[in-house]
């Protein structure tokens, strides 16, 4: 017999030994998940507590589906390739995610399956001169298919996780929007608070913030306000409304925020719609004033009214500010002196020192302002109107910049 014939005969005998091994594994059910040996393996694989809520029949069926994906490849003694369909495995991964089985537990189970498979095959493999080499070949092929399967399972699990997270976020966002808009019934507020870990008996502050540009702004504010879901009671909740971060919190942090935050007084959950408007006004005013801290309407004096009442502001501006525009620099100096005078509580000496002027110069400018506008800076009514005009001009006019004093 030639060497070529001997090699061919040896290969044929080795193939026969492989076929005998496959027949033995098929007979015991280790390849397709059927039979008593497969049942024994199933009981040993799914021992993790994460599977305690999954019915055994469901596990058995999905396990068999997993095996069926790779069994033909193992029999054909080949590794997985691009043409192999991992769709069924991805579906199992998605199913596990929805059943509450974590990806780590799922992959740990797959690895445990591989180990038990190796142990049982060594126990069941028929005797043959090629037994050891065939087992090494089988285990290498099975390992390749197992790795391929785990990648597909993890991908399906991740897709389902993302989808569930997206839906959960949508429900949470809807809850926050409805509660701050007043479109939620009182009975729903109670059940929703319980579902999201809120203490419905606490009082909460409505808030509104305009995030700074950048992908991390939402996360920064979420961490700052401590509104992420935790195992403990939540401090509050947040969503995005018209580009702003809106929601409610029970406790405000002591440290400075990453951006301006308008807040309301603390109220029960069902009263949040009424005070959310105050948080919105506080934010709009803070942004107009260039302030970057946590502010409420009460912290801002009359500035929220100045920001909101545009028509009245224009009237005050036309009477007390616009007449000085024609005087150029001298008109601007008069307005600055009046503004400092009001800020200093109508004290001449303090105003003179801050502006480095003679007292008579300050008096002249104040008198000039009164003569042009027809008002009296000693009359409280006129003082309020002058302050309003100067405040509006700072916020809306050509002298925009630092705000006037409250």
C-alpha cells in the first residue's frame, strides 16, 4: 500500500470515528438538547438565581434554539462564518433582557454550558484510536461557536436593554411633563410617585435650567440635582421641555450649580403646576441679569416684572432714559450718576466717592435729570419709575450689561 493510500485510509477511518462521535452525541441529546443527558445538562446549566423567574419550559426551548444554530457547523467540522445567521441568538438575548436576566449572568451561563459540555463529552465519547485528537478538534470548534453565540446573545441583550431604557425614559419624561403642566389627576400622582420612588408626602421645588452647550450638560445637572433613580428615595425628577431642563426636587444642593437654575417655593406634588411658572420666570430673569446661581423670584426683587412687562418698560424708558440719548456722553454720565444715586440709597457722599466727583457735580447732574424728565428724585413714586426705567434699559436697551441694584 502506497503512502498516499495509507493517508487516505487513515483519513477515512478518522472521518468514521468523527461520525461515530457525532452519532453518540446526537443519541444523548448533547448536540440538539433532546434526551435524558440533555435534561441533566439543562438542570446543571441554569442554576443562577437570575433565572428563578423564568419557566423551565421556556429555558429548555430557547436553549434548544441556541444549540440548533451551531449544531450543523459542529457536525460539518467548521467554524462560524459571515454567512451564518445569528438572528435566533440575538432574539434569545433580547428575551433574557426582558426577563430580567443580566448580561453577565447570561454569559456566565453560556460559559458554564461550555464547561459542562466538555465534561459530558469526555464521559460519553466512544473509544477510538483517534479519540483524544477528535475531542481536541471538537472542543476547539465548539469553543468557536460558543464565542460567536455569546457575542450575538450580548448584542441582542444590549439592543433590548436600550429599547427598555428608552421606553422607561419616555414614561418618566411623560410623568414629569404632566405633573408640572397640571394635566395629571391627583390619583395618578400618588401611584406615579410610588412607582418612581418619590415620597408623595414631601414638599418639592419646581425648577427650570437652561443647559450649557455640550453633550454632558444634562448629566452634569442630573448629578448636581441628584435626580437619578437610586435604591433610596429619589430627590426629584427631571426632563427636557423646549430645550430647558425642567422638573422638581425636594432638597437643593448647597454647592453652586453648573448653570443658572430658577426655582419655586416648596409645595406638595399636586401644587407644582402653579409654582412651575415662578421657576420659569426666575430663570428668565436670572439669564437676563447674567446670574448663574440658584435663584427664586423672591431673590430677584422687581426684576422679574421688569423682564416680563415689556410694554411698561418701554414707557418708562421713553420718559426717563431716551431723552438723554441726544446728549451723547454727557447724557450717559447723567444716567450713570442717577443710577449710582439710587443704588446708594439716595446718599450724595457715597455717590460722589464712587464716581470720583465733586458733590456739586453730582447735584448738578441729578438736578439736570429732574429738569429734563419732570420728576423728583425725592418722591418715592418717581423714584420707583426711574429705577424701573434704568433696570429695563440695562436688560433691553443699549446699555446692556451689569444689572442695577434691587
